[in-house]
C-alpha cells in the first residue's frame, strides 16, 4: 500500500533530495494545490496540513499518519511541481551573537 503512494520509489525526486526532519515546508501561494487532479490524496493531505502554518517534515508525517520516508518522497513530488518550498531553520551556530544584538539595540536607542 505504501508503494502505491510513492509509485514504488524509496527516495524523493530524480536527484534524490533528502529532507531533514526539521526542514520546514510551506505551500507556494497560487501553485497547484488540493484541487489538482494529478496529485494523490496523500499529496493533497500534506498541502492541507501545512496551509494554516509552516510545518516540519516530522510534523507532517505525524499529522498525516504516514512514515517519514513516504512523506519525504511525497514532498519531493510536491517540490518538483512547485507546490511547496522546503527550507532548513537557521542553525544556532549561524545566528548572531546575543552580545552583538544588544549592542545594535543600544546603538539604535542612542540615535
């Protein structure tokens, strides 16, 4: 049954893109969505789940009650169609230092 959802594929997309569990999925406004007859019910369910707010891959898997591997394959399809965007959150190591932010705030207040 799971093979039916993914067309027998085990990896997403032709270039084998891997989606991290914390990757954030957002539907693309105006892109083919749940009314697109070319999409399966599972694809449409994923789009519906991330419409109210951006969801992580893990949250989508839990919300759709599907294995993460299946969700990754389905997201690969949606990404190829331009129905969703997928982005990784900024790692804490790449965020600005709190000290720098405080200095910026102090500088702005001094203006």
